[in-house]
């Protein structure tokens, strides 16, 4: 055989061997998983469990206290001690000032209530979170921000709990005590949608990412 | 070639034979490579299949227990309870079966030796059955306080 | 030194080695990625648990509705109307809210549980006036369930005042109320107690003492088989007030018809669950 043909043959065979190996490998990977999505799935599941269990441990009184932690006589009305430009608690950003109940440091980054303290204790260090209060209007659902730390990133989880507010439920003062003003006598973010004793149903949504 | 020429020839070996030997050895090496590679991959597949069977077994067991929790969450038994779970039709390109016994779930690959058992604890009784792997439905029967798994 | 003869073979051997490396890498990565994906899948199917949470929310909201109804209305039929309106309002809101999560939730009142409110509003002995005869041992209710049972003992002349709860299975729990101790004797005779100052008023069904602490001994109420009998023994040894609400009828100093609770039908549909059941909601009833 001529040398040139020999070299060509050997080169081609070497190439074929490598090609076969590559084809073999591609055939062996019969499932194409999303490698990035895989790790996220576990994290998301963990977040979901944490958020669910945290929201379940909050008592009804604690939830109600925060939902009604509204200053109906301020103008414009807002949650107690929130900065002037917003009516919600901005998470960890610095804003106005207020005497507070159970969260140390002024201004309060989260509602200075027991609910806020629980949220901060559970999520504060590792995650970011928002809390929305969804209520019913004639036009559909509206959301009032309670805590807003920014737009949720990817892999966010949402958990919710529902709470019924009645006509004679009283707004709370900044120190947590009953203010003596009922929801239907004050400027409250939700309005009375029912002829009965029921005022509205508020859904507390916690988004964690 | 006459025998005398053959006997007097003092060359080593013909180039053709040399070449064939080299290529032959290379082929043997390569097929040896593919064989062991194939064995390794099938080992990987086995362990993967075992993990996947375990995941499915836990999903089924978890769903049975969740259905049981739901049944126990009210004073009276529910009139109707059906849980749907969309499990994959096959895992590692093999079909599998789900067997429900009175206190555990066995997920087994069809036509293979691999099987995983997961224990289940429920107040309701589990109706023993065997279904082909894939989307399932868990149905509660209040008359007999039984949870039944069917292919859905 | 590679000769021209061997160069081709080097190429071939190099090719084989490369192939080995590629296949080995392929095997390793395949295995690793495969198992990590599998581990992430199938975590925690949540649909049945979120149904349980919805039920809890319903119990809380409608329970509040029952409490409001009895607080704002004094006649039973007004209380019934009120709670039905409240449930309708909650149902409408809940349907709208759950619909955005692709769930169909339908809540409606199945029936109201009409009972009686028994009270001793002025301080006196825990006795019963049975057409002229004062009885210190009497049965407050037979085959009943009770909620919000609150007792305020302000004076004792003895230590033997007992409230006996006898379950449907015949097992009797005895609550022995004294000045600064609450003793609970279970059917086998075992005694648990809570002591302290400022015990009264005691919420028996909620297991709460007047000083805002829990009395775990009173948790027995959750284990009593309903419906049960409530008996007063040695009621002449204490003075004070009490209030309770039962689900049928009983005896006591003042009685008025009152809404005890409601049973509510729940229909819950989502892509992964089909559920139809009835909830019994009575706020303050030991669960």
C-alpha cells in the first residue's frame, strides 16, 4: 500500500473512533435535564416549606393586629410609622421614624407588630420578602402593600392566609392597643362590601425569594 | 513463492500484516472501551433508576398520607375525595409498576429486578392493588374508609 | 523518535485515547446531572395540604362570624340570618380569590346548630332551683356539646365543688375547682392540676386561666367522646358566675336560645384535587 493512502486511512479511522465515541455518549444521555433548573427546584421547595410553616404559626390575633395596624386619621391614611411617601413598610431601607413595639431599631423596616417580628426572624437574614394584603372591591381584587422590599426575583414562592374583617373590628394604635375606631368609621384601605356584619375578607400574601 | 525463497527471506513481517495487526489491536482496544463504557453506563442507569423509583415511591406514599390527613381534618368523612398525581409514564425509558399493600408502596421496574419499598402510615385502610406506572388517582371511599389507587 | 511509519499509528492511538476520555466524561456527567434532577423532582406535593389550610381559614373566619352574630343579635332567628349572610359574603370573596389560583371553591351553609346560652349572671351558688327545691347536685346538660364555658368562682365554702363531664362512652372526667387550684381527675383516677393566683375566670373549653396562662390539665376536653353530660356536684360550696353555650337544651338559672355553630358544605376543585365535604364550625368548642 502507498504511504499516503495508509496515512489517510489511519487518520480517517482515528476520526471515526472519536466520532463513534461522541455519538455513543450523546445516546447515553437520554434525558436532557435543565441543569440550572435542577438546583433551583430544591431551593424553591425548601422556601415553600419554610414560608408555609411560618405563616401557619402566626396566630389569628397577631395577623389581625397587623392587618388593622392602620392609621385612619393620618392624611393620607397609611400603616403606622411608614414613611410619608409610601403607606407600607419598606423592608430594610431607611425611612422615617417611629416609636415601635417589638422590632428594634427605628425606623421600623417591618410592621412593629408581633407578625412583623416573626417574619423578620424567619426570613430576615437569608431571604427577601414582600407582604401584600389582597382585598375585594367592586372592580376585583386590589392589593395593599404591607412590606415591600422590591420586585420578587426568580424562584419566588407565595403563601397566603385569609382573614375576615367585621364592621365592628377596631383599628389598632401604634402601640398595638385598640383605637376605639372601627373600620367602617375610618379611612381604611378596604371598604365595606357586605350588608351583613362582614366588612371584607383580607388575604395576607407573603412572597419570599 | 518457492519454499527456498521463503526460507531465505530475512525480512521481519510484511507491512500489510503489521498494519492489520495494529488496526486489529486498536479495534480490540476500542471495543473493549465500548464494552466497559457500556457496563459503567448501565450501572449508572441502575442507580439512577433506583433513585427515580424511590422518588416515585415517596410521592405515592406522601400523597396517600396527605389524602388521609385531609380525610381526618373534618368531623364527618368527606363525600368525595380524589387526588390526582401526574407521575411519568416511564423512567429511564423503562415502564414500571406501583403496587399498594396494606402498609407500604412497592415501585418496581417492569421486567427487571429493581424495586423500592416505602412505608405508609394512614388511618384509612389501603386497598391492595397494582397499577401500571403513570398518572394515578387516589380515591377515598367513605363507605369502607378505604384509599384506592387507580390509573388515571 | 516517531518515524514516518509510526505517525499514523500515533494518530490512531491518540484518537482512541480521546474517545476513552470523552466516554468517561460523558458517563460521569450523565450520572451526576441525572440524579440531581431526580432529587429535585417530586418534592412535597402541596395540593392536599393547602386544602387543609383553607379549611382552617374557613373555621376561623366563619367561627368569627358566629361570634359576631351572637354578639350583635339577641334573637336566635336573627343570629341565623346574620351568620348565613356572613357565610355567603365570605364564600363569594373566597371564590373570587381562589379562582385566580385556578381553584374552584364553593362554600355554603348546610345547617345552623341552634342551642342555648346558659348563664348565671349574678353572683350566687352554683345550685339549681328545680321548681322550689334547691339542688346542689344537678345535670346542666345531657348529650350536649359545649363551647365557651367560662366559670368565675369568687368564694368557696368547701373544696368539693365538681363539674363532671361524662362522655358518650361512659368515661367521666371530673373538674374540681378550688380557690387557687384546678384539679382534673381522669376516668382512671389520675389527677392533674394547675395552681396559682388569679385563676378566675377560667375558660374551661379553651383551657385558659384568668392570669392569661394555659392550664394543660383542662386539655382533657379534647379527648372526651361527644356528646357528653355536664353535671354539677356540690354546687352549694361555691359562689360566683358562669356562662356557657350548648348545642341542644339544658338547665340553668337563665337560658336563652342562641346560635351554637354552623355546618358548612365545602366543594374544592383544582387540577390535582376534587373534594367535597362538610365542616362543623363552632368557635370555642374543644377540638
